[in-house]
């Protein structure tokens, strides 16, 4: 397996990189055990692009398997689990060979694989096969879940090389100064923290003056502060003059592992998960799993659900094991709960542990990321009822249903409650698919009266198939929500589900209104943007509904839960923490590839989208000229110039081509303007030896001195730009183009390129200068001339159709990324910025979020663990968890959510969950008056409303003549607009006589039913 299907693996490539994925393409993996955990691992590994996966299982399907094994159904009962799963797993990824083995495991079989994964295995098999793999250089992984607890073990041999420990991009910063000292001190540019750590190794490039640094191999640094560090002895080097980049060089490391047998008898290496109240529990669980194996070996069964005598036997064994280990804090309560639930098989637990285990397989195959050293334990025992009261054994008896594995943990009453739930899932992408899988398996909304509504406005693309596992190649082009809903229902035919293709936003409020949200038990956000999450959160807060939320970024992920009257909410959309690139940097002083890519993206939007849109708007909107002038003279001059150019033929000095040759002509002149003339103009204003008013070099630090380019048709990047630009320009005028470079070169020979003469201009150096000078640069005569030309009736009568081009990052045939990559890399060459390939250009310019199936599975599992608690109605905030994880380095933080913050009004405490719900009108009743509303609030909390706001409008500020009017009448009067018929809940904000200056107040939710 050599070639990588970049369409299928596009998001994963950004996480792992080409080298790691090529190494994975030679690896063969054995996964033993095809119950819920085994198939979860297999699914994620197959999606990741290994060479082959062999699934092994001697067992046959039982009812308890259906609670977590998503490729089995009632017709699979009594049949081999591996055989039943085979074709489903093969359909996940056409690039991976998937085979089955229904016989027992033996050493001859294991020798065929690079990685061996055991699930649902005995301790004897784990030790026997673990020792064999350790001796023969086979990476060995054990994964297991029992009820609400899970374990994971890794042994990658005596010496395993990790090529990239964390997967983060190497740090790179610009240099301000380097001293001639021992050690030499490197000072970075003022606006860049270096991000290096003691011991990091770096290389230097483009240093002027102290050129010895450029040929220096990776050198170790010592941190001095956020903006400086020391290196080797530079006292004998030449004097530093200017420029230079320092870049981190990632160093491989070797990790040493013990065999599983050794870690049981010696002090084991346990990964400590930061989980509130459970810091030492992983040590107890290490003994509890061993005790469970001992119990199964003696009794030939798992402990019975909530059986006290079985739990006592396991606890006795744990105490015996602890005589050698001598744990100071043995959590005996956790051991008993572990025993009570060990017969359970839960989809969310398998999703979480399965995602982690599959990530370890990827590490074993690729050498990418730091492996687990060596044991990991997780429990969600806080999912059990908070009251700890005695329960009837009959509630947990197996009933021969698909939910038996779950009933063994929570009982049949809880299963019925799950079935009655009504949930709203927003998003059917990667996390949405995983959530729907889990919802189907646990039976959410699958009972009488239960229901799931899923909405997603997107359609399936090829790049989705690698991590949105409910979709197949034949589904490309179809709505995500429709396909995902059908796939979930195929897993559980009892599931009640409806698919929508709506964007959740104010414009869909007539669908997702008061009645819709009032009928819900909760909502789940599987979204890829903060704004949509915040909007769903606001709806849930207004209607007092819980919300689950999760997200991923490559190997990193988070999950959180919002509980009404208990936790804080997700909150309003916050301003992006990502620093905006200054306009002057983009326009004249780029110094990173991100700057040139953003510049290229802006060029694309302006040339191929905004100009055609303005031309079409000019022809269709009678008030176009007046509206444009109203936006300011600077913008008006630019827009009028572009519109006039789009209407006037190229031969007359305009922009409009008449044929394909005209498109090539335009592209050639555009190349000359952007990469030669503009740079020569900049250097005319600021020559290379320019000094600042302080006598320092102007071109230093983040200001990289550019140089113009000379067009060369034999240069691939030069021609890449011409081909993409000409084709895109042709598209905007409805002219067909070609990729035939020989033909394009022939046309280029006939294109006259005018000589460039620099002008005397003042170029602003900062954004502030740009704003200050903006009005002075307007050529009033030119503006007036263009206004008159565009007002001409003869011009207005022209019918010139243009076709705006919407940027699409995932279509590799449409020249969009070709243009962005070529334009960015040419501008980068202007400024001696290292270029990046098409793949990286696509990621940055397309703002692509790196994604991988393993993280998605783990996050969705954690979200559904919180769902168990919500459905049970837990009211102790310490039962809930927010989770933050990074699978690249096996970092986990599980914390109790923050309580809802309180605020005071006139000495009375409130939270965001405290508002005044008032039915202003029911059915055909007469609507309440403002006076009645004010009286209602006074009776409710003893506060006097002195003013009332609806949005930014004041509908009451002490005017007595308004007291007898209804609220809706006042809103209509003040806003001069009707209240939409679908809007049943109006959000009002009062001010109170007792505390008029209070910045935060409880809302009034005013219902019009």
C-alpha cells in the first residue's frame, strides 16, 4: 500500500502526516474478540489505513452482545461474531484488507502481525501471549471493559522509537538579534514568544551577518524568558546584522516497555488520570480486574449483577492481593460497585476505551505520538444511582433483549426511562454519527413515546467517510441527517428518529420553537462552530433543558454537560482568541506562510466572488450607486473601479475578456502586477537600505525585505498560477478554459506586458496609519467620473452576466486550492518565506479542522456517560464530569463542572437559570397587560420593575399610560414591526427600582401561546 487516497484520508492526514500514514500502510493488525469493545477498536483501526486487519473470535452472538456491538442484530444470535461483523467492517474502508479467523489464538497466528490486540480475554491468555509478543518484537495491547470500568495496557517492546512525541507543529520564530557571547543570546521579534523549552534543538536559516548560524546543525537551547534563549558559543562568529528564522527540530526518542507479566508482579506503571475524587482509584482497579479474572476462573462466570456475595468474594481477593502491594487507600466501595456491574456491556464505555485502544494501535504502527506507559484505568461508577439504596435483584435479571448488557448495570426501570426520552441532536457529522450509534445501542428514544430529532444541513462528501462511519461511498451527495438516521435505525429498528436538514439558527425558529423545546428531555451538540453551539445553549437555558456538548481537534477533544439549575452553561459565543493578522502585514509585510495564504484567500474572494457579485448587483439594483457611496468614498472608489472594469472589454483597458485568450491575457498581467510591479513599488518607497527615524534598518525583525519575481513559463509555480487564475477568471464570465499548458504558453507569447514605472506614494506602515490616510487617498475626480459613467443609461441597458465563484476547499478539480497554493507560494518567494505544499496550503487556507476517528469515538463515549446521569436525574454536581483529553500524549483531565455563577439584585441572589416565566396569553384568552406583568414580578421576588427592554428597545420606562397596554402591543409600537407568528417566547430584560444600575438581571420569559 503506497498511494494515499487524500480525498478519503484528508482530515486524518493533517493529524498524522504522510510519513506516519505510509508506515501504517505496511502494518498488519490482529484484533481478538468481536464483542462491543473489539468491534469498536476494529472500526477505528480500519478507518485509519493500516495494511490489513484480522478479526478473531471463536464465540457466538448472545443477547448481551447487542447492547454494544453495532454490527450484530437479532438474526446474529447463535452465529459467530467475527463472521457476522466481517462484511460490515470491510465496507468501512476499501483500502484495508479485512480478514476473519474463527479458530483459537496460537503463537503461529500471532507471528503474522505487527500489532496484536486482545479484548474480552483471560488473564492467563494475556500473560502467555503478552510474553510471546514481548520476546518476538510484536506490539501488544490489552483492552477490556466491564460494566462501568475499563482498562488498557500497552507493551511495545524493549526499545520502541517514537518519531514525534506530541504531533504539534515545530515552533518557528523570527530573530531580532543574536549576541557574540558564550553562550550566545538570541532575542526574538517583539511580537513572538518563542515557545521553546530547555533542551529543545533548533536550526537557523536566512541569518544575515552571523552566517555561521545558517550552517550550524541542530543546537540545544536554554530558555531565558518568553522572548529569548541561549545557544552555543557565538563569540567567534561574525557580527549579526539582520533577519533570520529559528525553527525547532523535533527529536525522536526511545521508550522501553515491560511485559504484562512483569507489570503484574513488579510495581506497575499506571497512567494517573486527573479525575476529581479518584486520584488513587486506578490502583484499586488494577487489583480489582485481577481479582475479577480469578473469580471467573474459579466460578466460570462473571459476578451476578448487584450480588452482595459475589462482590464479597472479589473484595476478599483484592484484599489478599493488596498484602503484597500494600495500597494505603484501598477503595473497597469501588470494588463492590465494580463487581455489581461487571456483567454489563455498555456502548459508551466501549466507545471511550475503544477510541483510546485504537489510537495506541496507530502509535504502534506509525511511531507517531507517545504511547501509553503502560496501564490505564477508567471508571464511571458515579453513573449509578446517587441514593445507594437497596435494589431488587429482579430489576437486573436478563430478559433476552438487546439491552441485557445495559440492564445488568442499571436495571429494567432505567431502560424503560431511556426509551421514553425525547432528544434533539444538532449535527450529523463525525461526533453526530458516533452519538447516533450510541443512542441506538443504549435505546435512547427507542421506547413508547420516545423520539430523537437530528438535523444537519450538510451533504456527504468523500472526505467524511474516514471518520463519519455511518456513511459509505454510495451515500456521497446525500443529506447527512437522512443517511445517519437510516443507519442508526438499521442498528436498532426500535429507534424512533426523524431527520431534518435545517440549520439551527434564528431563521429556523419557526421549526424549533417553544413547543418543540418544551417537549424535549435534552439536546446534544455535535457541531463544528462556536456560534451554533452558543445558540443551542441559549435555547436550552431558556427552556431549562440539559445539553451535552463535545468537540475534537485532531488528537485533542473535550466533552461537557450543562445541567439546569446546577451547572454553568456553555455560554455566549466568545470573541476568537486567534489573533487577527494586521492588514498592513497582509498587504505589505508578511513574514509567515499563514500571512501569504490569507492574502491569497483574500485575493480569491475579491477577484472571483466579490467583483462578479458587485457587477451583478449594479445591473439589478437601481440604488446600487447611492448605496455604495453611502459606504464611504474609499470603498466606493474601489467598487466603482472594479465594476467598470468588469463591464469594459479587456482590449479597452477593462477586465472583461471576450474569449479564453483574453482570460490568459488577464492572468499574465495579474501575475506581473502582484509578484513584480507591486513589489517594485514597495521597494521604491522603502529601499532595502532604508532606515527608520531612529537610525535602525527599516527591513528588520518581522519586516522581511522582498524582491520582485521575473515571469518564467518554464517555472512550474508560475504556470500553476496562470492556469488556475485564467480558468477561474473564465468561470466568472462563463468562458470555458483548459489545463493544456502548451496551448496556454502559446497564448502567453502574444501577451504584451507594459513596462512598470513606480509612483511617488506614501505607503502606511501600520493599520493605524492606513486608517488615518484612507480618506486622503481618494481621487475625487476619478470617483466622480466613474459615478457618471456607471449612471449612464446606455451602460445600464447592457446585459453582461457574471458568475461569482464560491470558495470550496474539498473539490480538487475546481482550481480553487490550485490558485491559493500558487499565489501564496509566489508571494512567499517574494519575501523569502519557506513555501508549503498543496496539502498544507489547503489545511490553512481552508481552515480545515484536523480530525481522526479515534478521538471522535472517545469524546462521544464520554458524552453518553454523562447522558446516563442526566436521564437518571442526578442532582449532585460531583456526579458530573467535564473532560479534556489529548490522545497523542495520553493526557486526561476529568473535572466537576463549574456551578452556575450567582449575581445579586437588591441583595437577592440569582443564576442564569433563574428567570420569570409568565404566560402572557393562552389560547383565546386576552393578553395580560404590562401592569399585570409588573405585579407578577413583584409577587414573585418582591422587586419593582421600573423599566423593561426588548432587545435594544425600551418598551417601558415609567410611562403610566403604557401600563394598561399589552406587552406585544408595546413591542409593536416601539419596534414598528410585527412579532412573527411563530415566536411564542419573548425575552424581556427588566430594571428594578431597588437596584437600577445592576448590570446582570434575571430575564422575563413572556409566553404567547
